[in-house]
């Protein structure tokens, strides 16, 4: 009994430790990129600066740029000098004709190589994208692309403001100006705008964007009035007065404005598919409305990820030799009940009637035997029925702008019938 309790405690401790490790933000140091070979332009300076400009906003790891030259040194000896960090990135590059080839190596505290990849292109902007995407995927837990934040400031010229993105200073701004920041998609970002003089936070916004999505962020001060205004109600906004400050609070979205953000719609649809809610009519109507927000490429990718393939369906049919086994594996709970009840119930009824010599039972035995056979046939066919139902539901939800011409798939069949 004591051993069982000890084992349970150790398992819980291991799971808890794993959870803590997963939540820990890693401190990562990137050393200057250096060359392999002669007469290579110092392209690494611009590449490293651009890579750092993206990675410093990644919330799952804190990246630090070092000026320490590791060229020709033993990496394990270098690591001993930087024990405050969890992982170490060393990049070398060379040029082969018109192609730059970057080799990225990631080491842990012991000097063990944890990950390695290459980025090659004649265009340094492509190399930046590859490096950022791979590193953000490694530290962010999955493949990611890019999105864009477009900032539009309407701030006073006589005041300075600091724009902060994920606890890192993005820019100091004043006056009217527009600029953009490329960010990593499917990653949560916190945008903060702070008044440098008063240290007041005048804007705080949480945002997550999908691949290639962009968002416009307006930066402006809340309106201030010299006197307290009360009882202001209009058809457009409701106005709250606090310490002579007027804060405009938008009403519920109008019919013209989108009801869902792209990321919210993406999450809801993924959740609806995982929970099989798309098979429920009410939930399906809501999800179909949200799907209108997503671009065609995103919807096609979701469909490809969750469609039921013919190979899986054939496997489920084979497993349904044990009634219901294949159906439950592919998520067909309704089919599981049908494939369980029909053959087993009729078989038990058949088994109960056959041993008796009562002539009246022969008809019942024939019926139950027929039902048993029919139940097994349905049991084997059910995965294909469910595949058509599931994929059809997904197509209706996600591929509503994909037109299929029936004329292209028409098969002409002529039969000569004689009487």
C-alpha cells in the first residue's frame, strides 16, 4: 500500500515538474553570426539584427544578443562563461556562388547539441523568415508563420509615448505617424502604450493573429474635458465620466462590422470539430457563420487536417469485425451504438431460440438470424457511411466557395435493353 502511494506521489510530482518546465520562459543567448570562408560580405550583421527584432517579442523565450566572438572556440568552454542562460545559439554562414547558406546550432547548458537546421537563399529576407520561423517553432511549440501589426498614431507632438510589445520596447513615438511590425502568427501578444511623462498606461490590448493576417491598431490619448459632463447618451456611443476624463465605449457591433475575429473563429471551429459539434445543427449554424471570417486557404488547411481519409475508413471497417470497435476509433459514437446493438441483440435472440424444439420458434430464429447477418453487413458498411457524413459536413462548413462542376464528372452509360 505504501509503495502504491509512493508511486502515485512520484507520478504526480513528475507531471507537475513537467508542467512547470513547459511554462518556464527560456533565457537564450545568440552569438554574433560569423563566416566560414574568405571574401564574404558582412551580411550577418543585418540578418542578426532583423532576427532579433522579431524574436525579442516571442513570449515563450527571452533572447539576448551577445557581442562575444565564438569563432574558433570550444562551445563547451564558451558556455561556462554564460551560465545565466538556458540555451545557446551559434550561427555560421558561407556563400556558395550567389547563395548564402546559414547553419544554426542550438546547445543546452551542458554543451549538448539540441537542434540544428540550415537556411539557404540568395535573398537575405528569405533567410530571415526561415530562421525566425524555425526558432519560433522550436521555442513556441509548433510551426508558425507571420502576421502584421499596423500602428496608426494620433498623438500630441509635445508628448512622448513608449509602445511596448510583450514587455519589450517596440518604439518611442509622438505625433501622427504610421508604421508596421511583423509578428509571429498564432502567438499571443500584449500591446501597451505608456505616457513617458506621467507613466500612465493609456492603451492595453491583447491580440493573436493567424498566418498572413494583419490588424490595425490606433494609438491615441483618451479625450479629456475641462469640466464634468453628465447624462450624455447618444445612439453611437455611451460616455463614462471619471475624474474629468471621457472614455468612449463602443456599443455592440453593428450589422456592418464583423462579429468575430479571425483567431476567435479559427479557435471555435477547431474546437467544434474536436468536440464533434459540427454534427449538431444549432452549433453548425454558428460555426458556419464564423467560417465566413476565415480566408479560403485557412479553411482548406483545416479541412485537410480533419477530413476522414479512405485509409482510416478501411481500417475502421476491418476493426468492426469486432462490432463497434472501428466506429468508436473514428469518433462515430452513434454508429458505435448501432453496430453494438444490432448484431449482438439479434445474435442473442437467435441463440436463445435455436436450442428449443418448439416449431413456433423457427420463424423467430429465422428473423433473428437474418437480423444478425444484416447487422454485421451494416457494421462493416457503417464507417463508409460515417465518412461521407463527416466529410460532407466539413465541406459544407469550410469549402463553401469551392465550386464543383458536375458536368466534368458526368459518366455516360448506355444500356441496350431487350424484352
